[in-house]
C-alpha cells in the first residue's frame, strides 16, 4: 500500500511541482470539471463555489494563470467575461495521473 502511495507522491512531485497548496489542487479540479461539462467557469462562478476567501481564490487563480496552467479566454458574446480553462498539457498530465491511480 505505501509503495503505491509513494509512487503517486513521486508522480505528483515530478509533474505538478507548481501546485503548492490544497487550494491550487482544488481550483484546478473545479476549473477542469466545469470545462469538461462544457460550462467553463468565470472568476465569479469560482468565487460562488466558496472554496476560500475571495482574495485568496483570486490570488491563486492569477498565480495559476501566470504559470500557464490556467488560461483566461474572453467570451464571444461579452468581452467583459473571462472563462477559465486548463492548459491542454496540464490536462494530459492529470489524465496520466488518473490512469496511475486507477491501476492501483
């Protein structure tokens, strides 16, 4: 059991070194979930999930954007709205991580 947990931990450290806190992980998962559902989140939608203090959530989202893990895309119908999307490379990394988990 612990050998498998070590493998998971090693994979996460190698492929996700930029996800430094639990809120980073939660934000990535929530943004990715809504993106998969075809309903990409906005900052406001993310704040409505009450994942943390608004300033903290905004700061962490901006950090993920600055690192290139999350992209902001302007809505076609309203240029004021930014949809959040996971970088395609990050999505592939998470797909590999999920496969590793499911094999255990």
